C-alpha cells in the first residue's frame, strides 16, 4: 500500500499533477480500494486502473514515481 498526497491545483506542480492523474485514468476501468478516512473526512484509498487482463497500473505508485505526488511512508504501513 502506498499512501500519497498530491499538490492542490493552486500549489506548485498542481496542474501537472492533475493532468498526470487524468492521463493515468483515461482508457481503463478504475478499481478503488478504500483504506480509511483522514482527519478531514476524506477517503484515503489505493487506486488501480485495469487496462486489459492482467495488466493494471497502480496509480498511487505511478504518481510518486513520476514526481507528481508525495509518498507518506508514516501512513503507509511500510
């Protein structure tokens, strides 16, 4: 499990991060694995995009590996 945080659109790299997420989600079926709610009531989840059997992209990890989100190791249980 890879818990991440991405910048808001008004923060540095926010627009680029949003665009990368859109790119990753396009053309596949999104699988949503809720983990918990954060202190603001938002759902923390792992996302995967199924782009063919058995091909899947783990969105959280891909966003971190492309520097479009930050890994929160202290919350990931790693």
